[in-house]
C-alpha cells in the first residue's frame, strides 16, 4: 500500500516492479551481483521502518543468493516474494526457486520454459495468502457468496485449455531442462573459441542454473551492438538485456546508484534458444559473432 517499500533489483524486467508501483508502494532498487541477480550484501543498508518485503528475481535462469535474503527477512520480519518467471527448475542448495518465499511467481509466456501462451501462476504454503490470491484473481468474488465481491479484484483466471497445455509440459520438464542445458553447453564450447565473449556464469556449487535463454556478454556496448547487428544481418534473432529501470522516465523518481545495472545492460545479449537450434544454427551464430569481435 502507499508508503510501503519493497526492495528489488534494478536490472529486472519491468513487470517485477510494476507489481509494486500499481499497488502504491515504493520500489527501492538494489544493484545486481556478478551473476546478474540482486546483490544480497547490499540489501540490509536499504531496509527502513517502511520496508515490507524483498522481491528477488532469479534472472536468466540463475537462482539468487537465497540464504542471506531469507535470513534478512527473518531478522526484520519482512515478506519474501520470488519472481521465478525465468527460472523454472533452478535451485539453491537443492531447493527449487519459488519455494523460499511467501509467494513464488511464475510466467508461462511464450518464451518461457513452460508456456501456455500467456499467463502464469503464484505458489504459496500460506493458506491465508492462497485464499486472498484466489479471490483477487476472480474479480474479488467471495468464495462463500456467489456474485458478492469482497474487494476490487482482477480477471486473472487461466482457462482449462491453457492449464492442460501447461500440465502436459510440466510432466516433461526434466527433458526440457536437459535439452536446454545441452544447447547452452554447446554454445559455451563453441564460444570458447572467441576471446572476449562469455556466457552467464554457472560455477557456484550451491546453485543449479537452468538455461532459460542462453545469455552472453562482452566488455562494452560497442562490441555488444556489433555482435547483435552481425547476427541480425544474418537473419539471426538476438535480443539485448533489459534496460535499467532507473533510466526509464516512469521510475526516475526512485533514483539510485545504477552503475552495475547499466554496465550489465549495455554488455549483454541473448542467443537463440529453442528446439530448432542445432549445430548448423550454432555455426551461423558463431560466424556472425566472429565477424563482430
């Protein structure tokens, strides 16, 4: 509600932060770490008496550093919300993302690990939160009295057809995650031939990263733009990292230090990640990048 503060990283997709601001609360931005997720060591200094929650985003398939975040939530009695839109199946210390917080939020948009075309889901082990979410998603309608509306809600209901598509994919998620990992490793092996191009780090033993989109980065914006242009010129799809939220007019009032977010944003881009990408397609990507570096 108005006056409340929610701590969130500044290099995420805008949907993470819109959930805060459309409810009248204030986002308090924290810079990311070298794994592109919220820098847990910078959170505590942002906590005030108005802080109500921490929202972590497991960005680009990498689990956030959850132990210190969970400890801070316990210490200051804060709610913990996880944005797992890009991390279906990722783990921290063997525990799946979405299961640490009071609420875990998943996306089923067309480019996600599991897709129903659009939509998503929220999970919780709190019965009171579960009841509230079910009411809000159904126009605020009471579960005890038909067509009596307790609150101003939304039409966030998923169709049975969408749910069936999602459930079928969930049953096959291990195979999906396996081919994605195989694809990322193929990119990783081939890109090792090119000095100055790195993939998102996956060397932390306590974290199990998944390959949402294969995420590459170079040393500066000029090289990033050259790589993307070379790919587009060869009719290869490429997308840049998210623009830091602090650079957008609608969030400039929440000014914060965004040096790390800006650097990551300007240096990163995503490579084609789908079933149709095989050795020939990877060869074309590598050839394009080689012409740009």
